[in-house]
C-alpha cells in the first residue's frame, strides 16, 4: 500500500523545476522496495505536506526510481513551512538521501547534509525593578534591580531525537532598608536530550521538570522523565534534585543538602473538556542529609530524611476572555520547632486572568489577580514564591508593546509565614512588593 501511494505520487507530480531528467545521477535506478523512504513519504502525504496522488496511473507493487522519488522530495521541501518539527526532520533526511538527484533537478540543496544537525537558538533578556516594604527585615524599604539572560540551543540528532542546552544567569542587587546593600550573581546550565522511546516521549539529562502548575517545584533535576498519552497524559521521572528548599525574601535556600537527594514524581494531566484540565502529582524527596545555619531550629534542624508532597490543581476557561487556575500542595512532614510552633506544610495558589498577553500579537494584554499561601515546608522551589514563605494578594497586568516584547507590573501585599530559617512566624510581619519588568524574546 505504501509503494502504491508513493508510486501514485510520483506519477502525478508536475516537474516545475529547471533541468532535464538525464541531469540527475543515474536517474533510473530503483529505490529498493523496503527503503525507509516509502514510509517517510507516505507519512508526509498523509499529513498533507505532499499531495497530488489518487489518479490511479500506477497500481500494484511498482517500484519507483530515485529520480521520481527526488521529485516528491522537492515538492515536500517547497512546502516544509507547513511541516512540524518531526516532519521537517524527515524532509531533511530525505533531502540528504536524494541530494544528487535534487541537484540534477536544480533544486537548491547547498549544505543540505548539515541541516540534520542544524542548531537553532532562542532566548530571553529580562530587566526588572522591585521595591519592597518588609517588616521581617527591619520595618524598612528595600529596592533592587535584576538583569536576567536565558539562552538555549536545540540541535537535531536524528528524526526522533533532539539535544538541548540552556544557560541562564542573573545579576541582582539591593540597596537601602534592612537588607544590606549588595550584589548577587547566579548562573545555571541544563543539558538534556528529548525524543521518542517505548512509545512515549523521553527527556534525559539535567532539565526543568515543571510539575503541575509549579507550586512544588520550578527548579532543575538530573535524571530521566517519560511521558505517555494524549487526552490523559502521564509523566514519571526519577533522578537527583540539585537545588535546596527556598526560604523567604532571598534567592538563597533555607535548607541546603550535603549531597543531592534523590527525587522522583508521578503526574497525571487530564483534559476533561476543550477548556478544562485537571492535574495531580506526587513528589518524593529522599536521602536529604540537610544542613542549615548553625544553631537553627524548626525546618532546618528537624527536617526528616524523606519528604513526600501531594499536589492537585485545575485550569479552566470561564468565558471567551476569562480564565481561572487553582492549585494546592501538602507535605507529609509535620514538624515542631524548639519554641513549640508547628511548621505549616500546606500551600495553595489561585489566579483569575482576563484576556491573554501574546508576544506574537502586538497590543495584546491581560489583567490578573491572585491569592497565595506558600509556606517553606509546602514546596521545594515554587513558581509563585516571589516573596518566599508568604501569604497575600497580587494584582497586575501584562502588555505586549512590540513583537516578542512583554511588559509586566504588579503589586503584592501580604504577610510573611516563615523566617529566614524556614521557621513559622507568629507575628505576621507585613510585606508589600512593587515590581516592574520588561522581557525580550528571540
């Protein structure tokens, strides 16, 4: 059937390129009956990348020539803008195989052999300014700038696998108030491969897992992740966690680990309708061997050797322009500090968003309001921990003034839950944070 389809394609292709049939190298050599090229072209035809078959001129088991196959590949190359990443990789592989015949057709294939390994670059530049009023650091005002660069490269290994490398660095400084003036530089790298394996999608190396809605973890791990399914997606991962447990009001950790603990998770993501998704996840962090500040109590001194987190959330559209998201997490650890205070191990976050800022649509915007409570013990490194260990309300907006550019501003008001060692506070010191930032994507 595959050879019938490809033969029909070859018969109906209109050769709209310069040159003659005899310019190709040995144009009448047959493509072997079991060649992978038949299957590749069949998939491209079924995807609509190449068309024109169905006139019935060729039937049976006729094997086509390399020259005829090259005509099909030329048509696919001309329509590669309609192909997805895996289909483009397939077209590239066909172009390498039939490069001589394509040259004979005067189809431009300069450096086509290198396209399989073509490296694509992307990245983000971000400039941020924060102003905060924090009782927990001396009833004072602090301000700080933040410059961030994230660059990544993607290289095609073969039609089924790609390699990815990412480097990010942050330059941040504070001045005034209860925080001592200073400068902080943080850098990180991630290198991993993604591809199909065992009927699913695999990620192997050092990568960002981003489980659920990011309430428990938004940090890197080293190991392997596997994903299966479509409407019901299942993800599992296991490896080493390379970060710590974040504290409040700092980019440092309340808990660090002498050795990277083992980390694994399982997640189910179910699309209950076209507008609603439900996500549940289970995380396990083992062999912690934690360490913290000398003489510290509470979470730092009493952390168990193993912590489990459960996480559940959903997102849905409430109308054309209104979206709601909510997520919840809980740790199994139930700790009591030396002063008798019980460490809070439950966190949650919910947000209502109007419209949607799209960096590809100039003038698009969104408005949002959210409420969070993210104590230290409820998370590892949460997406929603702008001021770590805090509960409060945030209002803000995002706007796209130019292509691939986004401006964000928000105001966050609330109270600290934890001190710098992760211990639960009983005084509820106030926090107010103003943030403005601009992001450039390329």
